[in-house]
């Protein structure tokens, strides 16, 4: 989960949007986006504004061309009611342009630009109307969707089982066993994190970080338990958090059975997973108490690689060079990550984790991981465009 990415607890009321709205108006006041000229919708991600060139569009597939005109790295989300994520593009440097392809059914949305990649962002209302065109009839793409749906279901069930085991260890009073059970549950969550993020408030309830806690929003979920087990070195207060976590993971397990997936959602999700690695795993920010960031790193890479593998036949037919590039770069990244595996009890090892503690990494190790993540991120971002193209 992204720090300071907690969704609003209050569901947004109906957004009154008409064609008289000025393109590019936002909660931050300000910058209008110039039409892209290529059929895409331009988004001007400013310091205090989120300019959108068209704020009333037809249902269907749309490409948003996002230009960061702010002075810091930014990210852009398209939110449905309740801040359910429909699409996102992260780590956009100043004066950099990125594209976001997303399927939008009829409804009211908000485009959120987040300079510094924190907070609720500067928001612009987006109204979508009409009926969307029918989905894909490409058999290889449908097979990929079916395969990924099964993968998500399997991982969600494994997440529920391993989270239940974690909480059972907590409730039995066995601190060592609870600490050992924690990394395995995290791995399964990180593999399907974009799916959880698309399901409204479940992601923050499961994966929020202490940065997102307020007087009205208590610190809950995996990382609240992590803090108790690894920083406070106790079980006191962990049991009720564990019960709530199992309940929310159970809801996730039920919801993924009916979630609607498309090749586009898969491609965007794979890119999102690698953006997560670059933003919070390579930096050691995610697992700040247990230091098992490489477990989360591996989970994100596993999830992204599964998407690529499922879509491989369709990608091979449309862009074999992209397949060759991703083959090479996934191999390089997985091999590099494997050099940081640890034997149980060895220096730098963490109980329950196949990898060394993040604290065992030197600056050169972190730099090498970051370089390989950057190398795969750009070609991985091409998947959505390829699978939605002719």
C-alpha cells in the first residue's frame, strides 16, 4: 500500500457535472489542460491543480496523457465513488509525460493529482455516460484473463489461510511463532495488491501504515500487528487487531471471486506492482519494523511476472521484441533478488523470511535493485498499450 494513500472513509455524494464545467477545474483551483491532439485526454498535474482537458466523456476505454508540471514527483489516480481505484500512474518526474489507459463505465469519477505522491491530491470531477463497447473476443486474451482470475483466487485463499495461522499464533501466546508466520502472509498479499486496492476501503484496513493513522482513523491491519510483534516485542494488543484483519482478509477472499478483470486491468496492475517496488520496497519504507521488505519486493515481482506470463501469447503475436525484453529483464531482476536469500539462522536472516533483512543490504545492493527495477518498469508499462491495440 502507498503511504498516505488512505481512502476517504466517507463515500462521496453524487457529483453534479454538466458540459458547462470548465475543463481543468480542480479542488486546487487552477490549471487547464490543453487537448492532447491525438484523441487522448490531457491531464496537467500541477502543484495546486489537476487540469483535465475533458470532464464529460463517453463510457469505454480512454487514454489519459499526464504531464507533470509540478516541481516534484507526482502520481495521478482515477477514483470511483468511495475512492475505489479505476486506474493510476505513479512516479512521474517533473516535466515528464506518462500515459494511463483505463476502462470507465458510466458513473461519476474524480481525477486526483498528488504532487509529492502524498495526501488526497488536487481533484477534478469527471462524468462518464452511455454504454461501453463490448469486451474482447480475442481467445488468447480471454485465456489470460481466466488464468489470472484463478491466480488471484488462489493467492487470496492462501492469504486467508496464512493470516489465520498468524492470528492463531498470536492468540496462542507464541510470539516467536507469530513473528515467523508474518512474512508468509505478507507475500500472498503483495502478489495481488492491485486487486485489493481496487476494492474500496479493504486495502487500508488490511495494509495501512502508521503515517495514515489519525485521531479518527486508528492504526490497524498487518503493519499495526507488525509494530507490536517486531518493534514492541510483545503480543499485547495484537489479538483484536488480528481478529479484525482475518475478517477483512476474508471479505477480500470473497470479493475476488466476483471481481471483473480485463487484459487492461491486468497490464495496469503489473505496472502498479513494479511502481510499488520502486516507491516503498527498494527504499525499505514498507516493512519498517520487521525489515522484511524483500519479501514484499518478491511478492510484487511475482504478481507482475504472472500477469506477463498469462498475457505472453497475445504479446508475442503483437510485439515479440517486447516479450524478449521483458524475458531478459525479469530474469535479471529475479536473479539479483535471489542473491539476497538467507539461510535460517544465518547473519542477516529474519525468521520466516527467505531473504535477508533490509538492514543487511548495503548502499550498493539497494542501488543495484533500484536500477533493475527501473530497467523493467518502462517496458512493463507498454503491456497495456499492446493488449488494447489492434
